[in-house]
């Protein structure tokens, strides 16, 4: 069986390969390919300038790559500055960035435990190799030094601070409902960190002390969420700065990095307690209903399906309705705790978004209660004295959300499919029929539309009226 390829004899100019990396590299070179994860080997190379030309000089001066992952992602050894040890960071192939470990020693320990949060290294099939790596680390008395948490995403921004107009935000305060008291102690502990900032003492203590996991220091524009998985505890958390809810605005840390919130938590049987009395081994919807009563509702198993086959029960965890616990039955029981955010219909609004918003106001599709600060503008749009794009500009800084429209399941399903090109429904396709086709900004097909004037709305209205006929308020 082939071995891993290793070439750590020389580092790129301005760098040195640490003795520990050379030493473990020699050992890795003796191991059968695949036993330590899915990568070809260890190779000291300069960070490619193409990854981010604007930051290439900073990266190449302070870091070099030593491991290539199959998807093109790189693991780097980064000098944070000062007396801090070199940290290990991920440069993702899709532009995502994060700290993997605060030192090489910590990285090797995490690797040996299958805890790097890099699937190619944590794969279960590499278990035998990880055990051998753990034995090697023990034999050579490798221990992680105490090191300050290194935030690679924030470090990449250097001196680029958050804009003065981006004010720091605190998470809302939560008044628990009686449902919280009915949860078991472990599930209640999970619920207690839901919706909190990732840098709050409660979240730090829960993730690092209870779950024994590393806490992501930030998220970024290219990586808006990070998962913390603790399968032995039956818990997986999602931390994200991109919760589509007005009470949870993005919290800038640097120009392009953010402090995330705990946005979602999945609780699984390994947590060791039932949730609201529902047995994890329930075999039917009826068995769950005996405990929780009739379902809150039913939905399709997938967004492109229509038949509502999946039963779910929703319970508010706080009096303001920010936080929810959902029990779902679809062949088996699943439990999700989440901040009640919306879905995005148009994350990056363009002229077609403005046209639709103007149309939606005149047809009663928009939920005007979502815009309490803009009654005068809504009136002007309804009178065709202002364009829909003005509301988008003033009231939708993070784009058009699903809950900006009326909360009717059938309408919401139609909108989701229409904006996301599903089930042969697509806003772009419809508007090309009306206005004709041209190449868009990135070469894709786009309608010939430069301005969301009322003449343009009127031209599109016959087709849109057919599309939304069941929901138009005369």
C-alpha cells in the first residue's frame, strides 16, 4: 500500500519548518495512505497569491501551507506575532477561513482525537492511524502549550477595523416560558445558550467546559456559520452572524469578520434524556402525540415536494418568541432548538427585487407590519409615487426575506421556489419572458431591465398576476 508523501525539508523564503513538524512528518511518511485521513501528504509551500491577491503579501510573510486537502483547501502554519506559538489555520477552497488550533501541538492532539472539524482528517476510517498518532505523541511527550486564542479570520483583516457606523450589538434578553422548566437539565443547558453571542461567558463556558470543544472566535463574509459538534454529548451547535431577524443584527468584529450568535442546536439521543417526555425510540406520530398532543402542523419532507407528510410540534422557549424548540417525526424523532429567523429570498437585491416589491405592495402580498418605520413610504408606493426599490434600499439592508411577505404557507412555498429556481418556477425566467434576455453581470441570463419603474411593473403585472392569482388582495 502506498505511503503518504512528505517534503518538509525546506520552508518557503522567510520561514522555517518547526522541528516538531519535521519530526512528525518523518513518521507520517511511514504510514499507509488513508490511515490518517484523506490527503496525499505533507508539503511545505508558499501560500498561493491567487487565493486572495489583496492579502497575499500578509499571508506569505506570516504563513506557509503544509497540507493540501482534496477539495483544494490548505492548512497553514501562521505566525500570529509576538511570543505566541505558530497556529494552524484553514484556507478553504470556497474562501472560508478559520483557526484550527492555537499551536501545532494542539493541532496534532486534535488530529489524533478526530476533533479537527476537518472531515478529511476526522473520517472514521482513519481511526487506526489516529490511534497510532496519539501513541507517537505520547511517546515523544508532545503537549500543547498555553496559548491565547488566535482568530485567523480577524487576523486576516489586519488593521481593517469595523466601520464606525456598525455599532456593537447585544443579544436580546430572554424571559423563559414554562416549557424551559419542563426540559431535562442537559437540554435546558443547551437552550440556555441559544440566541446568545458567541463571546458571552455562558457560551464560552458551555462549549469549552461542558462539551470540551473549541469555540469559533468569529465568522466571516465567506463563512457565515460554524458548527460545533459534540456527538458523545448528543449536541451539535451552529454559530452564525447571519440570523435573518431584526433583533439579531450582524455584530462586526473587524471589517469582514463577525461575532456569531448560537443560532441552532440539534439535540440527539446521546444527550441521555428524553425531551418533553417524548421517547427517542418512538415509532409513530401517534406515539409522539400521546405526549405532546396534536401536531402544530405538517410539512413536506423536502422543499420541492408538496405532500405534507412530516409532523412537527413547536414550543416557544421565551415569551417574546425569539427562541423555539421543535420536535419532528419523520420515521424517527428529531429535536431542534433554534432562533426564529427568516429565509432569504433575495440576499443581494437587484432591479428585479425592487420591481417585485413594488408589485407586492400594490397586490397586498407584502406584510406591511414588518416596516413600522416606513408607513409614509409604503403609502407613496401604494399610490405609485415611489418605486419598490426605495423600500428595498431603506428597509431591507440584508435583502428581501420570506417573512417580509404575508405568512401563508402556500404563498411562502411559492415564493421560496420562485426566487430559488425550483420546481420549474423562477423569477428570472418569468421576467425574461416579459422583458427579453441579455447577459447579466457575471455572464448569466438576465432580463433586459434597468429600472423598476411603474411602467415596468405594469408590463410584468399580467404574468405576475397569473403567478400569484391565489394570493392577491383586491
